[in-house]
């Protein structure tokens, strides 16, 4: 991998480790939010029997832990760039009484597994952040057995994801942030219809399919919404850290107003949209 991409990877590793505490704090809310996408990934992979499954960019453990619960005779290897996230995944595995789970800290672009190792690979919300997405896909295909399956989820367009644009839009408006270079890691990097399908095709996968999956961020209150995003979303925290206390308060006030306008009854349950993409080796 090129030096500037390695630098991005190292920055991401530091960031995910830094925010692992926030992810642990909000794990129940976030995992409920992400569940429909994980369910669709699992439906497509259809893990069973003694399958050997790799879950990439697993964070606090899902959907790998749910997959492990479906494999009494199989095993799931849960991977992430950040060791501190995997510590939470390990704790979650223990809480669920799962003994067929292994955690491995590694870079998706340099997977430490032999060719043709896994029956299936899941990757929920990882591709948007991989420094080299094609290299990542190629590595996944390399470690997948012939006939094996891959399924991944990425976020759809901003217009369908108010849960993040409410805050990021307010930040961008107030701070006049320069847009990142085209193709830089970011939440909507893979939003274009067919984007990941094209990467899968170039990696040699076949029988590729794509489906839209919606979800709901059930915050209930605007306080919970703001609290969660400002403790798990690294770009938001970085932007707020760069601003004055006065500006932070302005951004918070305007974000609250925007969310309250959309949910005047005070019940903050925000719709989201993702793509789930599937392929076979």
C-alpha cells in the first residue's frame, strides 16, 4: 500500500481506538440501529453447520457475534483495525456465552490468513473507510474459498440519511470546512448506486446483487441523538474540537432546532438508508 494510504490507515486506527469508549457506551443504541443491515448480510450469507466465517471491520463485534450464534459447529474470526474495539467485541462474546469466536487485530488490505480459508465474509460499514477499497476487496476474495460468499453494507446518499446530515450539515455550514479530496475515506464515499458492485466485479466476484435496506435510529430524545453522535463519530468530534466554545454551542443549538423541527412530538426516531451488496467467488 502507498505511504499516504498507510498514513490514513494509521490515523484511522488511532481514531477508532480513541473513540472505543464512546462505542461501548452507546453500543445498544447503535447495534439496534445497524441490526437490519446485519440481518440482511446474514440472510445473504446463510451461515450454517461448520462454516468458517470472517467478519471484517467488526468494531464491537457485530454481525460476527450473531453469526457465531448460528454456528454450533463453526467458527467466526472477528477482525478490526483497532485493538480497543476488539476488546469490547471480546467482552460482548463472553456476555453472550460464545466460545467459537476469535478476535484478530489486522488491516483488511493485508489479511493475515492463507488463500481459500473462509466459507463466508461479512463486512458491515467498513468499505467507506478502507484507504484502498479495491485492494481490500481483492484481499477478501483471496482468503475466501471457491464458491464462498461475501456481503457488505455501505451508507446510501446523504439525502436519505438525516441522522448524520443534520449534524454534519450544520457543522459544514458554520465552519465552512473544505471538502475532502475526491475518493477520501468518508461515510458517503460508497453511496453511488453500483459503486461497490463494480469493485466486487473487478475483484473477480460473480452473481453480484445489491439491495437497499432501511433502518431507524431510535434515539427517542434529541439529547441522546446529540450525545451519541458526539461520542462515536470521529469527524464530528474533530470538527467541534477545532471550533470555539461559542461556535460549538451555536452548532449544537442549530442541530437541536433542525431535529426538533423534523420531530416536533419529541420522539426522535430517524430513518436511514444503506446498500447491502453480495457476491460469490
